[in-house]
């Protein structure tokens, strides 16, 4: 017998195979593409998952979301900047590309705080559009609430930060008392958008309104085990599907 020949018992080989197959998932997991791992959904703390086309600055890499869809966090809520104003994202409906937002000025938990001047919301055609059936409100600043009829005082949504002795009053665009309120208020007038006013103007502003978004939709990427993203490199600047073992153009199907 060759003294260099070594024989392993069958029991040893059996246990070796058991250990090998036990380690395989760990070996496979450790070889996941880093961009795929980086594109895991995150939250600001309120439980709302943020995924493509949005991404949270500081928590997720820019290649995870579309340009212009960056969010920040404020007291556990995701915040989107629109027209130099902050809007809280309350809900995201990924299936139909829409989300609900409300101006942070009307969503603060401290209802005793006065309301700072806001800007009228304008959205373009490329990134965000107002969803159908949203309603317009007028916000009148510098109002003397006591000089208004009792029924209209309910439309007062808070004191004005510029002049705490005056109020901000919200009125639906089609309200027949619109001119009466306008004559009573000496400050600026701002347009606001809400979904409905059935529970009053103040509640309508707090509940906010719906926006649609326009971004590359690649459901086949997610359905095929990938995570959607966007390569911001000027040489590419296009949608990318980040897969467990590499980056693809549309989905993770090798074919």
C-alpha cells in the first residue's frame, strides 16, 4: 500500500457534504451585488417603506431612486420639497404611481402654533402631476376673524405668524362667500390644493391631496427578483435593474 494514500471513512464524507450544503446559502448571500443590497427599502421611522423611484438622502444611495425624487426625514416622516415648501408624504401607492402629501405648515401636531406664509403649489408635467378630482382652496392671510359671520369663522385655520393678532382663513374656490372674506383680509392670498372639504377646511388641509409621478416603470425588474434604481452617471443616466448578482438594463432574467 502506498504510504501517501489516505482513505476517508464513509461517515466522514457524509458529514462533509452536510457541512458544505449548510454553508452554501451563506456563501451565496455574501456574494450579493453591493448595489442590490444597498437598494433595500428604508423608512424614516413611521413605517412607510421608501423604495424606487423615491430615496431618502443620507439613508439610501442616489442610484436607488430617480433624480428629483429625493426625500428627507422630519420627526419620523418622509419629506418632499416642492416649490421651496416641505410636504409630508402620508401614503405611497406604488401600484398606481401616486402618493398623498400635505404641507407641513398644516400638519404640525402643535395646533397652537401660528401658520407661516406658504407658496402656491405648482407642479410641472415631467415629474409630478396633480391627480384628477383634487380641489382648490384660497388661503387668506391677515384676517379679522371676529368681524366674519359665525358660520365663516369655522374656516379659520390658525393665527398668522407674520401678525399673530390676525388669522388665516381657508375658503373653497367656488364658495359664495369668497368675496366677503377677501374684503375682510388684508394679507396675501395663496392657492392650496386638497382632495375634499367634507370635514372642513382645516381637516382638508391636514389630510392633503394626491399627486401622480412620472418615472420609468419596470415592474418586470421587481417581479424577477431585482430592485429598481437609476444610474445618475452622465455616461449612462438611465434606469437600471439591480439584481442579486449584477446590474441589468430591464430585469434579472439572463435571457
